[in-house]
C-alpha cells in the first residue's frame, strides 16, 4: 500500500522529533488499527526507542495513495509493563 505525508504530517515529524521510519513501522506492523466514523484509519505502535511511548498515526484512505494526516505520541495511551 502506498502512503504520502500531508504537509501537516511532515511538519509534525520535525516538530515532535518523530522518525519517518517509526511511522512506516506503525503502518506496516501496527499493534492496534481501527477505522473511525470519519473514515480515517488510526494506527498505534509502541516505539521502544522513544521511552516505550505509543505512536499514533492517522491516515485518510480516500485516494489511491493514502494520506498520512498527522502523527503524534499519544499521551492517553501507555504500554502496559
């Protein structure tokens, strides 16, 4: 599946110090994936290199090349130890 970053998502990578590789890891091997009522797909992945925080990637699948809308470390979700 092909993905592209929105302008906002690219800015968030830089601002939040999120590695692009982490985003692709979340998309390829999510620990959780859910489709919300707005049609966007939410991917969640633990990033051990970043204090075991959960990366949240939101994707709009409306076009052939899915758009990564935004990425962030989800403060509301913590990995159980």
